[in-house]
C-alpha cells in the first residue's frame, strides 16, 4: 500500500467490527484526508488520518497520537466508536490493532470520552492527572490504571452538544512478533 500512496502509514483494525481502514499522514496538507480517499480522490467519507502535529515511528516525538475519522450516519468510518458508550461493547472489544510497516501495536483501551473539539486530549503529550480524568469520565470502565506508555487516541464527531467529539483512548503496546498478533509485547 505504501507503494500506491506515500501518505499511507498503517492499518487500523478492531476485530469483529466494521472498523478496518488504512491510516494516512499528510502533515503538510492539514485535513486533506478528511474529504479524500486512499487514492486521493474526493470522497465525503475521507479516510482515517494521523494529526499533522504528531509523529509515529522510531523517532516519534509524540506521546499521544491522534487519528481522526468521520462519524457517518451510514455507520461507515468511525461511526462504530459510538458503540463504546456501552460497557458490554467495550467488554467485547477491549483492544484493537495498529499495523505499521515497522511495527504492530496492540492498543489496550482504557477510556472513551465525550469532549469538546479543542479539549486537552488533542495535545501531543498528556499529564497523568489528565489521563486519570479521562478514565474517571469514561463511558466504559476498563479497570486499567493510568497508562505508562504512548497513547493512541481515535477521534470522531459526537452530537451530544455543539462541537462535541467522542475519543477512544488506548495504550500502544508493541507486539513482539509482528506476524503474531496474539503475543503481547
């Protein structure tokens, strides 16, 4: 896929759900993939993309990676994140995977929150007290404490109030053998 589009940085997948998409990164063209597909053609669906202020990889400087995707009324893209407002949905899907060319990550979910579009959750680094606040306000209870590693935050529109967003937060855990997603790093 990287040969077809140099902006491709990984693949996001939650087993047993509709969420199974490439992740793009175009730091010099903010929000390009909000309205463009993998082939760079115009699309109202867009494709999930990494925030231009964050970096992923061996030289990553960001402790919080933010990936945006649309909450489509058709149920496409990140619409399924709304299901994490239910404890039983979280219990059925407590983690997901991010596959990159260099590393596979298991993302252990610890919080899902309704936030304002400019909340602190979009910062490249989050304090332990803010992470604890997210855990306390989460729509589900994971039983996890404050994570100690890098965070991956998925963000989509929420309609609880004007400019609301729903964010799903998880700790990035490198999988030791990228070919074997059952092993935990």
